[in-house]
C-alpha cells in the first residue's frame, strides 16, 4: 500500500516551473530516497505534501488524505524541512515544549525525544549556540515528537558528522523495520545507497526514474563492464568490436568493455595476443547512474 | 482552541523579546507619569489637582499603545523571520486557527499587562494626589471614561499589530510602515488642513476614544468602532493572505 501518493503535481513560482506533473508513490514500510539536482523541485514537492506550498494542479496524499485534512497530522507525519528553523533565543527543550503543546503530546515525550536524538545534555542551551548538526538533530526530534508513522525529511544528513550519519541511518532503518515509512531527500547518493530501499529521481520537476535501489543501480544501459589497462588500446578496441563487444577508451591506456564478462574479454585478449597489464570487472555505481539520469543533456 | 492559545502564550513566554517589550512599555508609562508630576504647574502645564492634570496622570497608561502594537506585530513576524512558522503550520495546517490563537494570546497578555499597569497608575495617582492633600474626587467621570478609552485603545493597538504582522510579515517593513504612518504621516495631516481625514485614521480614532482635547474628533463610541474596524480589517486581510500564500 502507498503511504504517500503524489499525482500530477504541478507548481510554478512566477515563470519558473518548480514541479511539472510529477507523480510517484512511496510504499508503506519503506525508506525512499528522493533525488535530483539542485533546483529540481524536491523541496517544493516535500513542502506541497505537507501543505506548506499549494500546488497549481495535482495532489499529494498521505495515507489517502491531503495533509491539511488529517485530523491529527503530526501524529501521522513528522517532517523535517529546509527553512523550518528555530527561534535562536529558545532552548532546545523549550522549542520542543512549544511543539508538544501545539500537537498535544505530553511534556515527558520532550525528554524522550531529546534523549533519542542525543541532545539531553544540551537541552537547556539556546539554539543560537547550536552547530548545524545539533540543529538537524533538534529538527528530527521535532519530527519524531508525536510518534508519526511517516517521516518526510529534507536533507536530514546535512551537517551531521560520520557518527551522526550512521546514527541517522540506524534510526531510519529501525523506523522502517517497525512498519514506518520514510521519504527523504539527499544529495549524498552513497548514503542513500546504504539506507534507502527505493529511489525517486527527478529532474526539472519531472520524474526520470523510480524503483528499488538495487534495480536502479544495475538497471541502466550497461549492467556491468570490464576495465582493461593495456599499452595498445586501439588494437584492443578493434579486437573487441570484431567479437561484437561494445567498448570505449577511458584515459590513455584504458579500455572499458561494456556489458561483457571478464571471461569474454579474456578470450578476445588471448586470441589477439594483445599485452594486458590489468583487467577488472566493475559495476556502475548508484552515483554514476543518478548522474547519468539527471545530466543536462537528458 | 484552548490548547493552541496555551501554545501561543508559551511562545510569548519562552523568549526574552516579549516580556522585554512589556517591561519597556511599563517603563514608558512610569516615565510619562513622572514627567506629568514633575512638570505640573510649570510653564503651561496645569497644576496637580486640576481635571486636566489628573487626566494627564491617568492617561500615562496610554503610552504603551504603540509598544503593544509592536508586541502584536512581532508575535507574527518573529515566527516568519526565524522560520518557526513552518512548525506551527505543520502542527496546525488550518492557518486561521494559528492566527486566531495568536490574536487571543496577544489579547490575554495585553489585558494582563493593562490590568497591572492600570491599577499601578491609578494607585500612583491616588498616592500623589493624597500626598498633595488633594481629594480623589478630582478623578471625575470624564477622566475615568478617558482612562477606560486609553485602555481599550491600547488593546485594539495590540490587535492591530497582529493584523499588520500577518499582512506584511517582513519584520522590518511590518514595524516601519505602521509606526511611520502613526507617528509621522498621520500627525502631519492636520498641518495640511486634512483634519477631517485625520479623525478617521487610527491615531484620530484613538484620540477620540481617549477623549483628547482636539477639535473635530469623532465621538468616543464612533472612535472606538473605527479603531476596532481597522484592527478587524487588518486581521481578516492578514489572515486571508497568511492562509493563501505558499510558505517556501
């Protein structure tokens, strides 16, 4: 079942089309990465899902309802969005107490989430003294306050140190393991490859790909390739072409054989007697796939 | 709604700005009161014990009106400026409810403030008059009505501030435009022979409410209604804009 459904969402700001007929679904109990270059409409889409931006056309539903129509939205959706900030003069605990009062959760939950995000010892400090990472943790505490089943997070790893990123990954994994749903945008594709189950890739406000991470990482035009270091790249290119294996040069002394196994390339090398210094199989990295999907010429 | 009003009161109480504004307003009232006492009987000022000076003593409470408007403005614009408005609208997506709770909280805080300062000013006036051996009977019905008008006017200024805050939202502009209008533009209107226009402006309506000694003012009730009208229009238009605009 889809926890989040975005249907034909369109939003323009003046003459700029931020989101252009975007449709995708986020499966319940999964972590879905939301990826795209800067200005591709990720933040606008996330804000439209939670009712902070009004779409020109289309709709966004969470658990079958538009966010503003939910009886207790914060109990269903927790959001950490770029631009939602803190009063610098309020302490972390006081910020969360204000939120707890607004969403109707008991005060003791404030101390629970402070502990959960590792800010207990900084609870009485004013937010103006917080680092970016601490602010992100406080934002996450706000999103988790009413124990929502669905989390919508815009660049949650921003400012987190490596320990913090691992902590966030585990937090999201545990949330999904309990049946929770996470939609998170990130520029750190390597991190998404580790934490996300699915990806939604957009460019210029439009969907360019959607699917399981493993599927997307391997499911491009070239599922695998063999990289060969040789002093005779031109000869090798000809030999591979004669064997029906597409290939290209990469640098001065490297040839990349596309969609071929090391055995196939090895036989061509053996038959042609070309000197080879090194040969290794490689698979496209998720980052390369995303870059290819969203590059300007696409 | 009670929970939302409590939340808005908590917001006002958990940062230094808002108690600071109220303390500033209290200081302004006390300074004005002290100046009336010190200047009584000197130059053109009436001596203590006259209806005019008694009125001036009690009207010190009206000095807080502008700061209460600032209080109202900042209750909205500070949230926009610091980006906390997003959290508020995530918790309560019906934005009108947030603004209504904010208005209620600012009114509650202002009523509390005016109750305390009103009692303080009346107490101080009674003490000053007693010290001078003047009977408190100089606090006539007229003076009492003007005092009440100043309190109601100050409250309406706080509401006007909430409306302006929702209408303009950019903090500096939301402060400069109404302050510039009230303190500069409006006061110049009579100098250009536009007294007929001035009396219908917020400052003129406030003067009518406080029964100021100026020619051509509206009656107290009409002045009060005009000021209420300005506050209501600002809140309704501001609320509509707040509800209709994207929060990017």
